[in-house]
């Protein structure tokens, strides 16, 4: 599907924000609700010993769905038997090495494997559906939250289809492990809301209600209204799909009364985690919808920096997968963001490479300066333009911060320009606090680079961003931030020196 720049950002944000909520909640899983104001971090640990910033089974089960959806176009579409079989086979392999698999999902996987072995073949989607139906028939209860936590990518595959088709497909995907109607409908409603958010930027969990039978729509409306009168901590059985749905929507609704944009995304995920109990799942569910509304650019860098998990992916790979799935074009290895190199040969070259006037441990340059990273002993890179996967040699993944920011004087070309530019400045600050030498760059070091450098300089020197820009123009005479960026600088006020961890602003490492 042809997406505009903001829709592209939002599609890219779905999986990243989902994983951020998951990793944020991992260290608090099964704990009691936290008092208001308690700091929530990606501390890791929890009952399954996750590393800091490591996602759990919630995100791990999403990834095979994404890969199958990306490959399914030639096999009959997103809900084809071949696509679903690819999903369940990947889940079966994952379950053999996972730190945590939900009880119901684990039981269904084991039963499906027995069916396949008895038939003398590999496991298929039909085995899972049969095993899930049998589990429901035997127990009368199969409405855990395990299918809702992984449902988000399906919405991206249906951006150009009717919501009714998406609702039906969500039920099929849920029924692989969770046959209960509550689980299937919860997945459908959440998927339709994610689709709506990617296309419009609006949060509306009621959008799919007209697609349900009248009695069921009325029931779900009552559940939604209850969520809006409550806090996530009020849903004490959030392992049940209905209360997981309510807890996630409650976190979004309550925090949205006092915050918007990136601040809302952060506040809502923290609110979901403070709700306690199945924290990673409720926050992951909320994250998928929040990422759809606010985009990749709304996810804080401090969360993205070290986020990782099965099968050896990081935040950037999730961003790529979300964007490819939303576009409906599959893997495009010769195009950004998957290409190894990004071609800037059509741009006039610049040899600008200078030290920051307020911190000579920070280099400022254009894209050509990446060729000198190793030579200059640069440890970390903050990039403000598109790059290929191999364009930054010699720098660890967690030491390469990338930010989506379009050098445009049109306000709506960037979803959250002030937030993203400030975040880039904070990334420089974070690396310097770790004692690293940093390269801050865009394509020509004319607009984006001096803007972020001025925001960082203001914090280092305790001056206004406009004063810092004046100092920068003495070393970067070509600096001319566009009008949108200039407004950000004028509105940023006076900086404060907030470096932590012993970095020395005026001396290179």
C-alpha cells in the first residue's frame, strides 16, 4: 500500500512500541501494582530472568507472524493455510528454546505436535486449530491473553483491505491457540483499532464495534466504558483476554487525559506496567496501538537503544519489518531501510567535519564523515538521515542512534519534530556520559546537524539554544536550520548541564 510519510512512521512504530512495552514490563511481571509515580525502567529480571531491555514471548511470537505475512502474498494472502502453517512451525521451534511460554499456548503447541507425529508429518496450522478447539472443549476456558498480545502485525497486512476482512482474519489467527469468542473478538477489535490508527493517527478502540453482532457489540462497549472509568490496576485478572484488553485501553485512555503525542505513549506504557500482574503483556498490547497512533519517532531513544530479543533482533529490525509489512511490498533488499548502502551520490558533497564548540568530544559532519569513524576513534554515531545497514563501520549497534527527521520547512512532514530533535540531543548526551566520542551527522551538516548540536550545546554550556547556534555558525558557516527547526530552537529555552557519569564536555575521550 502507498503510505505517506506519517503513515510510514506509524506503521514502523507498531512493532517497536509493542516490544518497548513488552521489555518495559518484563522485569515487573506477576508483581503487585506499583504506587503512582514509581519509576518504571527496562530493568530486566522478573520471574524468567530477562536481560535489561530484552523482550519476552509476547514479541517473540509476533515475529513469525510478521515473516509469514511478508511471504504470504504468493501463497494466497495473509490468512492462507501456507502462511499460517509457516507461523505455527516457527512457534514450535521457538517454544523449544523460549524462557517463557504461556500455559495455554504451551499446551496447544504440545498437543498439535502430537497430532502431527501421529500423522507422520510436520506440524500444520490445522493441527493447532484442532488442538486449540479441543483445549476449549475440554476446559471450557480458552480466553487467555496470549492471542491478543501478538495480534498487532495482522493489522499492518490489512491496511488496504476492508476492516471486516481484518476482523475475520484476526479471529482465524487467534483460533490457532485461543478458540474462545472473547479472544477472537478482542483480537479483531484491537486489530481494527491499529489499522485505523496507522491510517489516521487517531486512537479509537470502538471503530470495530459495528462489525460485531449487536449483542456482542453492546457487551464490548460496556467493557470499554468500564475500562475508561478505571485504572489498569483495577483489572486484577489481566491474564484473561478481556481484562488484558481493558487494562491496555485503560492505560491509554487515562494517561491520554493529561498527555499527547510521545509523552502520551510513554505515560501510557508506564501506567500499564504500574498496573501490575501480567505487566509485559498488557504493556505490549497497549504499545502496538500507541505505536500505530504516534509512530516510531515517538518511542524514546533510551528504550530503543538496547532493546533486543528472540531471534537475535533489535529495535531497528522491528522498525524495518513494520514498515515493509505496512507497505505490502515484502522484503526489499536493495531499498532503504534494508539496503546495505544508501546512495547520496546525487547530493553535492561536503567536507564539513568539525568539533563541537562546547564539547570537543563531539564531532559534527555530513554523511561523508562516516568514512572517518574508525580513523578518528569515534565510538558512537548519532544519525539524522537515512543510511544503509553497512554505512557505519566499527560501531556497535547500541552505539548507533538513528532518528527519523525530514529536513523540511513544512510542519506536517515530521510527526514530532521538537521531540525527535531533543531526543537526538539527549542521545549525544547519553553517549558522552558513557565517556564515548560521538559523531553527530546528517547529509550535509547544514540544517539537522546544527539544530541538534545547538540543543546539545545549550545543555552543556547552560545557554540558550539560539546562543549555542551562534557559536556553532563560527565552526559550521553553512549552518542554516529550516524555519521549523528554528522554531524548535527558539522555544527550547535556556539549557542546563545535565551530563551524568563523569563525562568531560570539553575534552575528547
